[in-house]
C-alpha cells in the first residue's frame, strides 16, 4: 500500500476511545502523506475528530440511535438506518478497512464496505474476528498501543503516538465569551472540575470535589464542566463548597467545553471524555482512577498526575461498583488531589494556614 490509497477507520465511540484512536490517523498520514482517510464515527463522538487535519472525510452514523431502535423494536427505522449506511459505504472502494472498535456490529459494518482487506484487533470481542480478513496484535498494554497495533498488518513499523483534538476558531470564541460572562478575565488562572463520568463506579464523591474547590479558591478561579446528567452533582458541589464557581455543566457543547479546558491551568476529573480531551490538548490534568487502570487508559502526553487508592478491588472494570460503595474512588482523599494540583502547576499555595483544616475535612466519609 502506498501513496493515494483510500483507508476507512471504524471507531464509533466513546469520546475517549475515539481520541485514543487519533494516533492511527496521524501515523497513516506520517507514513503515507497522500493517503485518503475516511472515519466512520458515532454522532456523540463526531466533534472530537470533525476538524482533525489528518482526516479527509468524517462520516457520522448514530450507533446510539440505531441500538435504541433495536431495543424498542422499531425494526423498520433500524433497517432504514442500516440501508443508508450500506449505501454510503458503497460510494467508494477502500484499500483497507481498519475496524478499531472490534464489536460484532462494527464487524458487520466492515463487511458492507467495498474492500479486500478488513483488518481488526487480535483481542476483539463479540466474534468480531470472523468478519476480518486479518488481525493484528497490540504494540503494548495501553489502549493507544492496542489501536496502533492494527497498522502492523499494513507493514507499518514507525508510529506517532500523539493524540489530536482540533478546535475551530468559532468554538474558541464562544468559550472566551462563556469565561468572560463568568467574570474570568484572560489573565486569570482557572481550574476546571469535571465531576461526572459515564460510569457510576468511576465517579468521585461530590463532597470531595467541594473540599478541593474550597482549597483551590484562593489561587484559582473555578469552573465546573460536564453534561446534562451531571447538573445535580454540580449543584451539590456548589452548595457544599460555598465559594464562587462558574457552572457550565449542561450549558456547553463538547467542543466548547474542550475550548474552555484548552485555556485552563489544570483539570481535575475521573476517567471520562474530558480527561482525554485535556490530555490531547496538553492541559495539565489530575486524573482519578479506580475501576479502570491508568496504565491502560491514563494520559500519556502533556503534564499529568494519575491518582488511585490502595483498595484491594481496583481495576474491576465494572460500570457499577460490585460492592455498592465505590470504595476505590472514595479512598482517593481530597488532600492528595489538592497537593497534586499545586505540584503539577508549580504554583505556590497562598493560603497555607488552612492546610490542616482541609486535611481533617478530607477524612470525613462521604455519603454512600
């Protein structure tokens, strides 16, 4: 394979995994600058690659809506969506289809594409391998290494590991307006707190976020970020912290939140999409891990600090905590996060006399 070849990448979701897959496109362009890359992505994750300079075409297909039709037995609507996708895939011939997602569904999608080579992950789930003409082993343990491993089937031996999130000027302008409306001036340092994740087991207690916010307020302006599902959590943090915060939860698009993160001095978050956005943008990030392993899913570029507890049930990779108490997350105490923020940013803490008070408060047990 060489110059001018057409390549289809299938990685529908989630936001973090789509970002982790961007080094695949970057490596392809590094090796074959004139190749044409088409990326099939779900609507929820599309914005994080829509403006990526390494991607020539972004095809958006809503996996979420398709699966919702199936679950509600709206079969006619699901069939219509499938036919539309099949017709789209028939528009061009691909020299290779890279199924980075590795599901039964994405294997079926790859089978619809006009190509002789369907390359998948060696360790893919749901019998995905039966749809592939070949599979490749991961380069290493991290998810980026796993995805890049697929390129070995194309005889690629040099890799670019850098993740990419590209922000258009219009989105940056909107983010500036949001910050200014929240009385955060261009020369003021601010921290972004992301309290919600997509898994209940990965959520850090709102009481702990409140402790951290109160501790940082002397040296940082504070911004809360997240989606509509996190609104109540954000309100609880504001009430418990009792310090001024710009609450953008549920009030920004994904890229607008990314543009705010891009200007932040530091981001504090669990293992969720904004963590990987911050990493791709090389914004310093304090990342909190429990059910998932930072050696597999943690940041690898920019300045970061990954924190985990000494719980004996780490890395269970369960959506809901099997014990029902999210022990692994609760054992990451706020004082550790506060210390990590100041160490990571290199900022000399102004209000030192309150450190002992915050330490005591951090040891209070959060509500179950």
